[in-house]
């Protein structure tokens, strides 16, 4: 096995670990965003640049807008579970 094959094998082994770490970071970022932390506080917590957090958080505002839109037509009876 040559060096390029070794690197490819290692990348393949690490792919699930990288994916899981990114998912966890994204989940934590979203939770902090919901808790109204600043982008800088989130960036410090997840060890990313503030600009990267701003880019990652853009879809969150779409989710928030959708939630506001849904809440405007949902009645309290619709929100009861059980």
C-alpha cells in the first residue's frame, strides 16, 4: 500500500468521526442560538470563527420565521398533545 492509499484509508476511517463531531457542534450551536447567545459567544464555545458561526446560523432564522408563521394560525387546541 502506498502513501496515497494510506491517506485515503485513514480519511475513510475518520469520516464517521468527523461527521459525528460536526453534527454535535451544529446541535450545540443551534441550542446556544435558541438561548440567545451572541455569535461571538457561540464561536468561542465551539472554537470557530464568528463569521463561520454567522454562516452556519443563517438557516436558523428561516426556522424561526417558519415557527412564527405557524404559531400565527395554530390554536391552543392544536398544540395539545395527549
